[in-house]
């Protein structure tokens, strides 16, 4: 899996050299290239934006510059026939990013090109143009209902969420199964470690009982309670067939 990230603040993406994602890219399971959008400008001031047509506040990033930059990434030979290439554009006006989408991207895509906008965003023709090219799928995505100043933080989130699901990136695939937004459709239950007493707070006694059945039931109850409180939308979306009698009582 190859990631190409375009930004006017490429240093923002230095964090990708750290931690698990950094190790995976050193080890060769994934490839990450960060590009400075200004490398595709043609004027002395390396201008990437202009005023919005029709008026309004702020500046809009120019389609001509984005087009040259993105073409350079989509021209890269990925060493296989008909690779699946994604153009991911972070925007608060995008489709909500989800674990399901990240899983699909990790398993089934060959290249994710991320176009990080700043200012009032990227000229709308860029998304339209690449959506009309049959070798590219466009995915305009949002992290949630709040506004960031640019796409860089969202790009970091997308790369980390997808890269950890690419086969061979996480050492222990078990750690992928029971987490929040996994197949159970519930938030994850709380976890604890030693010391068993800390500042007058003790670890729930059931967890030290050695009774695996009761531990599993307690965890499921906690996951349900937490999800009902924090994410009532997820409770409403639960498949009633997957709930047992104890779930309903809780
Ligand atoms: Cl993906 N981009 C920006 N600029 N703001 C956001 C976002 C993305 N997701 C939530 N807010």
C-alpha cells in the first residue's frame, strides 16, 4: 500500500515517521511519500490560491496547481495491472470516515493520494475531474462535526487508521478484534492493570475473580452501558438479533 500526501505544510506530516506507522514504512509493508504542493507552482511567489469566483471570504486553492501535483502521483507505476487508486480529500463537508471504510481501504486499495486543502478549500473542479477518470476513485471525507484549519490532521488520522489494518503492519492481529467500532457495534469496555488499589480506587472485583464467564458478562454490560450513555445512535443501530436476554435487561 502506497500513500502520497500533498500539503503546503509538509512538515506537519513528519509525525508519520514515528511509532508503528513509521516502523511499517521502514519495514516496507507500506510506503509513505509527502509532497510540498508549492513544488508544482510556476510563479516566483509559489502562489497556490486565488480569490473565490462569485465573491465571499477567504481564498480557494487553484485547480491548475492541484492538477499537476496529483497527476504526478497517479502517474506512478504501482507494479500491477489495474491498481485501485483513491483520491482522498479531507473536508468538513465530506462523508464521515468510519472503521468499515478504513478496513476496506486497507484490504482493497493500492494507493491512497491525500490532497490536504487549506484556506476555504480546493477548487471544486479538482474532485469532479478525478471522479470522472476511471482509474481513480474520489473520497471526500470528514473526521466529525467540527472545523479544522486544514486537511493535515485528517490526513494523519486517515493514514494511521488505515495503515494499522494493512496485513503485516500490526504485530498482534488479536489486538484488532475487540476494539471500539469493531464488529460488535459497541464502544469498548474499560480496562485496568496493577496496582489493584490506586489513590483509593480499586479495580472492579469481578476482574480478579478468575471466573472467565462472569468477566466476559461484566465487560459486555460495561460496553453496553457506556455506548448507551455516550453514543445512543450506536444503540439505535444495533442488530436486535445480536442482543441476548441479559443485554436487554442491562
Ligand atoms: Cl477532514 N477537514 C477539515 N478542514 N476540517 C474537518 C475535517 C476535515 N473533519 C472534521 N473537520
